[in-house]
């Protein structure tokens, strides 16, 4: 599919630069989505939609002029360019000649979701419901959701970028409530990827089974202790800690605005030798991967921490230009209605030599935080808080009672320096990351990680 | 941008197309808007955005089954395709005996939704307003930087039509601005927001917004982790708004009927101190979320939620109303034409008390003044209501604000907290956190505060 042909893109860019600017860009998108959910045993809310639109951006020095329209008609694109150019007051510039966009399929989609009959998704949701309910009589409620999305984008800029990407994501999620007397607990699980329907070919019901197991387990939870403890953070979704407490501070816009504790620290030893971390937007079929970012830069793996030393920030075109470096392929946006920002893709710690059992076995009295209900961080200070949705006490080297209501409160730099063990069991989970009012798919992951000491805010 | 009459006619076309495709009932929601956003950094414009948006969403019913489809193309054949797809999707859903269009659609007159003054502001004047916010924030000694200042506004129209003959539309305007200021340096860098909102830029006081961001950040400089304690806690209006938003979400009849709310089955119960009263008001003249009708075309109204200390009622749309044998409260909300209606809050209004913030602090004696909470959405269990959230603020010592504190967690459960409200402040303001909330500061008699 061609959204905007290069000849029209060329004219739009020329009009956008009619009153000057360092760079002009047109971003065109066709996005289609389908979703279906099951709740209380009933299939409900089937929904689909199509949106087409484009944005035009002109960068001039540190200022950005931007506009977007619904629809891709030639007339509205040219009008949009004129309207954006109006805000500038310099001399016209000519964009370089554009070629046809590169189309490279870097994340193979085996079975296109739109080729799957609607009844098939409904079947999966029903069998998930059944599997969750087989978790015992304490399972009170099951909600399962299926979402697929296809975003076809074309990006042209006045420096000669002509790039296209065809992105398909599929995600299955389950939320299960278990009840015993007055106690009510919730368990959630998801599976997703930059992939097609094949993602659900093998035992999709496992997603519901995991959610049910977590909910039932948490019925036995005791109040969380308060104080400072060694903490083992689980693999997969446990990586949200890295994402929130470190990753956001590495995004170059935060660094430039002195809103990051990592500013000016490239080359500094921030963690033990054994700690290496990546942002990897090219990881095949991973949830946060794309072929190119939303400025047309090919995605890649960026080493942000190597053997404990801070090695790189995450850049989009504009922040890279300001630092005299190249974009790391992290210029991402929620849709054509948004400006690109430096954003993480899939961020994770590299696997280490230990096993999860080693890490847990070394602790007399601590907390095992398997997954988080979410978290928040203040990038300027690195202070963070995370709600532990599934957590256990560690007593005498063994995982014992589940705990509820625990929060981890701390500081990113301190937590990073306190990592003293990494296991080999890397796993990446599916998250949505919010920043500046935009939500994008972000893979969070890690192997099991041991942190020497963290503040646990409990309820006991 | 399309006018509201044109949107009403497009919605009518969509309804007819859905019926022609075989739907037994149908509803269409169409929208058109123009919006602007100006970001300022370090005394200069960082970005200037201008956007047009339009779209239509169609909900088709086949008896008790419903499907939804939306699109951005408003050509008649494209609208017909969206309507036909909604009908097709309806067949994938299970039968729902409570599903269907409202028995009675209607509108409530809400004055002043659209400000004529919006048109008198050109882009240059709006840029000047944003720069003034930024200047005010930076003018306070001790402010190390203003991370961002944003001015934004929108003018838009929305229309609804359904196969019971309803056709209605309205237009509205909104303008808002916020700044995020930093104070202190290094590990002591603290950040805070200042916010203002109204129907047009003239309703915004740029100095007040900038000073608020600066003063809230300055108040936290030098914050340390205090020792754990149980003590009286004063929540400022921002924090009270965040909690109110969470409580409002749990009063949705959908959450209640699905057993996902701690308020399920507790209508009439004592859930709060009588000093704490909460109403959802979809037609408040100053409410950012006010409108003549909700996302299903039901007239908006005021619904008491917690009154006289008792749980007075829940928020209903048509479906949950039928299930609960009550009328819709006009709380079918839509994020945009891209989402089908679902139960939600409009404007939450916390009933004002009489005292000033200083009075609440004096009454607290020795305690904690909380100006920010983090992780509310992950930290509160919606079913049990227990929560443990990160917080920062200042100690209260001998009835006065004392040393700033951070890296603390406050823990309780929502009902215990509401029952422990001992005083409600009188200085109400609109806060766009936790939805749209008219909030006041609250004094809670005792809470558990975890520090070092």
C-alpha cells in the first residue's frame, strides 16, 4: 500500500519549508485495530476501526512547528504544510529529491490477524475462560481481552529519508479475580508481540491459567513488612523497574532538560561489573520492536550500560543533532497525531551467570517481587515507587508466604548500584509506556535480579 | 472543522446505513475539533502544534448483540462501510439482555460551554500567555529550571443520532495551561506542577500557574525520609483529587455489578465521615467535562455518590441501569469517537468545608501534609480498597508546616480513610487529575506513614 507517493511528499515538504526551517517531515499513517473481550463468560464489545491521517513537522533551531489532519487527500496535505509553514519567518529552502520508500520486513508476520475469522478469537477467549475457571472454586471472575493492530507508516523528510514500515501487534491479556470469604485478589497475565496470530498458536490458555494461579496464590497473602530488605526482582515484567527507574532517565530529552539523574554521567561506573543493559528495538518480533522508528531511522540494539558503566542515552533525530551524534532509532510516537519523542523500545538487563535459586538462596530475610501493578518515577531525582502485585517473603533462603500491599520505594541510581546478582533467565513482557500524553508499546524485561537493599513500604 | 448541524446529519446517515445493513437498532457519534498546543522552554517556543480531527463511531445492535466500528473518513460511502462493519461485528458478540439504546434520550441546558472569547485570541497572544507562565515560574528565587510549560486549547463539536429518533449536538471550547518547575539541585532536585483551566485563555492566570509550580517545588527542597509513624494527614487538593478519581471509578455500576468494587452491595452503608460528600455533576457550568448529554444521548445531571456519610448511589449508563433496575444517571462516557460508551465519571465534586489550608494544618497538630502521591493506580486494590502509595510533602509540627519529606508511603484502606476524615477545606479548585475533579484539601485523623 502506498499512502503518500514520493512526488507528493516532495511537494508537501517544499511547501512546509517555504519560510525556512532546518528540517521538514511528513508522516503518513493508516492504522487499523480490532479488539474483543470476554467478561463473566460472555463475549462482548467487538470493535474495529480505521484511521488515516498525516502530520507535518518543521524543525527550526530548537523549535518545532507541527500539525496533523485526518485523511490523506492531496489538498489537505498541502494545506497542512502551508499552515505549519506560516509560523516561520525565514527564506524558503528546498528539500532533497526523494526516492521511493524502503520497505523491509524485519519482523515476520506468519498469519495476518485480519485473515483470521472473528469466531476464532472468540473461541480462544472462551477456552481461556474455561482454563482459568479450572483453577478451582475460588475463581470468582475471569476477564480476557484480545487486541490486534496494524500500523502502516510512511515517513519522508527534507534530508532525504524515505522509509516505510508495516507493523502488526497481537496481544492477549487475562485478569482473574479469586475470592475466599471476604478476601478478594486479582491476578493478571499477558502475551504479546510484534507478530501475527501465530503468537497464539501454542497454548494461549496458559495466559489465563497464570493469571488464575496468581489470584489464588495471593488469597494466602500476609501483610507486607515495612523496612529495608534485600529484594529479588522477578524476570519478565519485573523489568518494569529498569524501565521506570533507569530507562526514562536515559531518554535524551530528559537528559537535555537536566531532568535526569543520569545527565553528565556517561562513562561513569553506576553498577557492578556484571551489569549490562540494552534498549533493543530490533529484537525479532518482540513487543516493543519496529522495523524503523517513527522518524524513519532503522531500529537497533543500543547498549546503555556495559559492565556497569553508563555508555549511551536514547536519541531521536532532534536530540541527536543537539549532541552531535546519530539517532539511536528511539524517535517514537503514538500515532500521526503526535510528535516523536525519545522513547524506549524493549529495555532489559543482559542475562548473567546465576540462577534464580542462587539469588533467593543467598537471602535470610527479604522480599521476592515477581511482578508489579505499575510504577512511577521522578526522572529528575530518580525516586521511584512500585506496587508489587505478586510478591513473596524470602526466609532462610526459601520463598515462603505471598505478601500483599507491598511497595518498593527507592532511587534509581541507588538501586542500580545495589544490584549484586543477575540470573540467566531473560524474559520480555508486554507493557504500554506513557510519556508526554502518548502511549506506546514497550517491552520490559530482565532475568531475575538481586538488589542488596531497598525500602519496602508494607501494610503490616 | 465541521459544524454541529453537519455532524448531526452525518450521524443520521450512519444510523440509516446500519439499519439498512440489517441492524435492529443503531447509534452514531460524530466529532470534529480543532486544537492547538504551545510548548515553551527556557523563555522560547519549543513547539507549536495545530491540529484538525474528525471521525465517526457506529454502534449497531442485532437484538441484544452489539458491535462497534469507527473511522476517520466522513464520505457517505465510507460511513456506510463503517456502519456495515459494526453490524457484522455485532454477530460476534454474545446476547446481552440488558444491551440497547436508552429508553429516553435528551439534553440538559448547560450555560457557557462555548466561549466566544476564544476567537479573539490569535496564536501570538497564546504564545505570550505560555511565555508569561514560564517567566512567572522562573522568577521565583530557588527555581533551578522550568522543565516545560504547556498551553493548549480546543474547539469542537459532537453529535449523536440513534434509531429511536434522537438527534442532538453541542459545541464547546476549553483552554488549559500547566508548568512543571524544578527547585533545588543534584539529589535534592524536586519537581511540581502548576495548573490552570477554563473555557478560553482569558480564564487562565499565567502568574498564578507559574507561581504555583514554583512554590510547590520550592516547598519540597531538602526533603528527607522521615521516621515511620501513625499520624494525622492533610491531603492537598491535588492529592484529594487523585483519590476522588479513584473512588469515582469504583462507584461505576459496571465495576460494582461485576464485583470489582469495594463498594459493591454497600448502598446506604456508612462509608465516610459525614463531612466528606462527593457528587458527580455532568452539568456543572464550570466543569471541564460538562456536556448537555452523555455518550449515549442521555441528559446529564448531578448524582450524589457519598452523602451524609452514606453511600448514596452509583454511576449508571443505560445497560447497567437496566441490569440494576434503575435509570441511567447520564454517565455513559466516551474518550472519543474511537471508543464505545462505557460507564465513567463526568465532573466529580467534593463538597467544600469552611476552613483554610492553614486551619486544617493547625487542627492536625503533629502530622504530615501530602502534596504528591505516586503509583496510585498500581498501589490501590480496587476490590479491597487497601492501598500503599508513595508520597512526598511536609511534616506538620505544632500546627504548622515543617520540614519537607519524601520517599514515604502512606497506607490505609479507602473506607477507613474516608471515615477518618475530620475536616474538609473550603478552598475549592478544579484539578484535572483523576479525571475532572472540583477538589478541596482534606484532613484525615490518622494514617500509617512508612519512612525509615
